[in-house]
């Protein structure tokens, strides 16, 4: 996309914000005189929605800006501890109440992917969408082959073009930031944007989402905590996905959950356990767990089961990051601030030359006041954000792979508190993490690792004697060649010392001869010293070693 196109999109974003009067929601301290002067200069971009409540204006602005901003609003809607009820309610409508697109366009898109008429594969196709989201739309039908109820998820027309335009604008902004911050900056905004680009472009490929859904389903086949619908992989394409239709209660419908007698405390705790299981056991976690993607089964309300949808955004971490995260959580639970500071340095998130004592005190200042509150009033998402803000003053290196994890944790905590405000995140998470850590270290972990690599070792065992012999032979040859090099080096150094000694002696004799000659001393002594000096110089020059490479 050209600079002109990027500038046009940037103008659109600013214009939409101003048309909905969102600048009026900023605190006075964030609107200095030059900002107010700039705002008045854009007199043609007036607030056209003064009669609407602020939460509705924010929702409508994000809705008009498109998928990238809608997803941000979806995340915010779960944070009722940060937003007013009015704002949270309005933003929650972005989860599954985005205006639908024309069903005829949906039919055309589905048939283009199937390369066949809808009626040849499905019965009872409903033109009225079941749900409409920021990137896609869902229709219901029945399979002709077995009569099973299914849903067809199809991408919105031209959604890729709109997202690519916003991503291009974000990339150009991030490059400008890097230029302003200098090459030595540790925030790496361009890298963060590139990571987000990969994530959201992956969500535009419904075939990839289908494969993610199958993998997540297989991870929880025997679980009573999470059910993932069956995917008809043979009917999935980049712009179309077909899967089992499920019947459940939206997790945000608290009244319906209470009406059927759902154990909300257990449901909230299961949500936290599912998050940690996906991150630490499977290293494959659902990173878009806003309420619009989560339902609760109507069966067994006393032991409720989540139903997970929309696996377009999935997160993974390296083994190192997973280990350090688990240790960080446990250190926080145990109020071990020194260990938290150590882990930030060991993991490479903070520079090794950081003042550890000062960093530890800064971490303590953030964390300690939290423990003066009842545990069910502590927001771990807030603690995590404060920790990163504190570490930023110590030049933290932004970790793009952790951005999805942070967002998911905010979702989970917001959802858990919405279901059961007294949720004790620590009591729920700490036993899980302690058990996981015990499996990663100690004799049991060593045995499991050995068992895991046993087939590989068994395959290499017959070659072991030959490999040992070849390595010993190679080692002996290397030692022999090293010894030869050492002998040559020592002879070189010896000749160098002899040459330097003779040249220094030559210089001393010539200087002495010159001094004696200048003082009119014994006439024969001065020439003798000079002649001896010349002889010593010739001997030193001849004995100097040739330049060699060792």
C-alpha cells in the first residue's frame, strides 16, 4: 500500500474518532492547550453523536473502524474491573452482534469455495445468519450425507483488504517510532506489529482455523472441562469452514446460567485451570477467549463444561519462556521478589547489567500492596501490567511472543470475575503450577525425558562403538597436531626473544660508542663499541623468526 493510501486510512481513523466525539472522553490532563487548538482547527470533523451515551459512541466507532479495532473492543469488554458497566455492556455487543452482510454474498462465497451449489451438499441452509462477527459470518444447515446439524463460517467480502490497510498503517507507524527511538531501543515496536500481523493474517485463513480446532479438540477429548466441536475437514477451505453445530448458553448470559442452576464458582475455577493447562501442559492455547467465543453446555450444570469456538488465534511459547513464566507466577504467589527480579534477567527480558537490588525493590513496590487486599480482590492482570510497566523503566525487552498470553490472561480473569466475583485466582492456579513444576524438575522429570528419548538412543546404540572409536582417533590426531603447533610456537618465541636480545644489545653498544666518541675518550673504544653494535644488529636481524600463522 502506498504512502497516500496509508495517510488516507490514518485520516479515516482520526475522523471517525472525532465524529463520535471520543476526544471529549479524554481526561483534562491529557488534553493540553496545543491539543485543544489542534482539535478546534479540524472544525469540519465535529461530534455528530452528542445525544448518544459515551459507551455506545465508543462501540459504534470501533464497529465502523473494522475488524482490528473490533477485536480490541472485544478484549476491553471483559474487563469490568477497569470499565464502567455501561461501557462493558456496549462493547460486549461487538462479540456477536456486528451487522451482517448480505446473505446472497454469503451464498456466492460458499459456493465459490465448494465449487458446487449449496443444495448439492446441504439441506435447510438458513439465509438468516446465526451470528455475525468482525471477520466472518455464520449460517446453519444440515448435511445431506448424514442429516447432522452444522454451521458454515464464511469470511466477509473484502475483509482482507481492510485488515491489510490497517496493518500497513500500523507497520509504518512502528517504523516511525523506531526511527524516533533510535536503533538501540529495546521496545522493538516493528517486531511487535509483525508478530500481530502474523496472528491476524492466520485468522483470515479458515483452513488453518479448522486445523487448530482439530488439534485443540484432540487435546481435550477426555476432558469434562472443555468441549470443542467436530470439524468436517473435507469441507474446509481458506474462506469457508464447516463444523458441528452446538447448543449451549453464552458464557456472558449469567441470568440463564443461574436459571439452570450452574455452579458458577466451579465454572470460573475451571476457566482458570483450562488456561494454565493449555499454556503449560499443551503449549497451545486459545488466544481469543472473549465471551462471544465461549458457551456453557446445558448438560450437568452442577459440573459444567465449557464449549470453545473460533480457534483462529492460537498461541505457543518456547520451552524456556514457559518455564520462566511458571517460575514467575510461583515466585509471585510466594512473595519472592528477589526471584522475580532474577527471572526477568535470566530470561533475557531485562538487561544483565540491571541494578538487581533496585529492580527487586521496584517489583516489591508493585506487588506488596496487593497482598494487603483480600485475595479475591487482587487483579492478576493488573499486577502483570504493572510489573511490565515497572520493568520498562529498567529497559525491558518487549517479548512479542508474550503479547497473546497477556491478552488471554486478561480475558480469562475478566471472564472469571464476571461469573464469580469472589474468584480466588491464586488458590486455583498455585496448586496447578506447583504440580507442573514438580513434573519439570527432579527424578520423575529426568525419567520422563529419558523415556521420551529412548527410541532415539536405541536407534543410535548400534553405532555407538564406532562413533567412540572415530572420536578417540580424531581426538588423538587433534592432540598430535596441537602438540606440533605448540612446538612450532615455542621455537618461534625462542628465536624472537634471542633476536630482540641481540637487537637491544646492539642499540646499547651503538649509543655507548656515540657517547664515548663525543667526550673525546679513548679513541679505540668508541669505534669498537659501534662496530660491536653493528655486528650484534646483524646477528639479531638474521636470527629474527619468519612471520607464521598458528
